[in-house]
């Protein structure tokens, strides 16, 4: 069954290898892309050859071709230096790099990428995203801090994830903080009662619990992310009716929040367990189409 998509298509959940589907999607189709890729397991992944990546022309306009990135160094030089530093990184970046190149292509001119990583990969990804997107397109490093799970006794316990935020065009990206749910002040006695009642806008450090193993939100998917985290992202960086893409969809939280906020979405995952969870999750959501685009049915 051939895959086709237009801005008038229904929201879709696609069972497929994302790199097989992404080239079928048109340029600039999505206002928001959220990615929560698998963290580096050290497993080898097949490298996908690419012929062109993003660059910025001297007049500030977008162009394609071999790019100059961090401190004027060539992109290939940056990648080569990192590959030489850490052999395990080579496998992971071979997997992630072509997908990030597709993400840049698929973002609308006012679009934003949120790349959710842990401490083992965030520093590598930051340097290379500066090269892929352009350093001027870096918007934020968000720290999602939580307090749950085992406590280390021989180092500071690791209780945060990093979300790197990059925009397609720093002159025209969409961001509206007024739509974001506010949070309580940590020191309410230092502000006026009016401010306490209104709450404060979140900063780049987000204190939010993980999905409780016994809570109503839990779907049973092991890497499920909280609705509250995705709600904040989708509220700030998309409008009602905009298209949202998540091609490491997992439990489908991105789509669930997008639908609740009046956005349309495309979710992609090749894990059959993820599709089982998402079918149950979207059973009562009207207008969501499921497609099977596995290797057996390309």
C-alpha cells in the first residue's frame, strides 16, 4: 500500500520504520516536531548516506549543501572529531543523523524541533545540531527534573533529562508563552497575592514527576512521557489546527495531547508493542487513521 499525505489528511498513526516514511512527507509540513529517540544502547545501526544537508547563506537565507557550523568549522570536521572521540557514539549518530536531517526538512519556516535526550547524548547532539540547523537556530536547553527511582550512593543521583530546542528560522518561529499552563511560585511569600493566584510561567527548568507506575495516566509502555511535559511543548510551539510530528511515538503521548489541544498529528513507530498501546489509547479519539507500512507491506 503506497503512503501519501497532504495537509487535509486525517491524523495518522503509522507502523513503520520512520526512515522509510519520512521522505514521503512534504517539505515544511509540520509546525512542531517532538522526538524522544531511544537512548544510546551501543547497538550498531545501518548508516544512511545523505547527499545534502542544511546551510545558511551569507545573506542569512536558507540554502542546502555542505555546511559550516560551530566556530566556522566544517560539519564533517565536527562529526569526525566526535566519532574519533567515542566509538559508541558512531553507532548512535549513524542512526540519529539522517532522521534529524529529515526533521529539518519537514519543519515549517515557523517550526520548532524538541529533541528529548538523556545526559549521555545531549552534549554530542548539541554540537552537531548547531551544525545541522545553525547555531543561531538554537532556542533553549530545557531541563526536565524529576525525583523518582533508585538513589545512587557513590555519585549525585541522575534525575533529569535534557530537551534541546531548535527552530527552523530564528526570524519567524512561532512561540506563545501566554497559552502555557502556569505553575505555582516556589516562594509565594516573595510575590503579590495576585501573582500567586495567577502562577508563574515555566522557565527552562521543568520540575515535573514521571508517569506514576500506578497512576491513571500509565499505559504500560516503558518509556512513556508525562502528558504535562508534552502539553507545555505543544501549547507553546503550535496553534490549533497545526500539524505535529513524532516519529519515535512510543506510547503516543504526543498525539494524545495534540488531539486534546486541537492539533493534528502524524505518529510513527516500528515497535508492535507501541502500536498496541496507541490503538487502545486512540480508540475513542475520532478521525485517527492507522496505517501498517512494515517491511512486509511497504
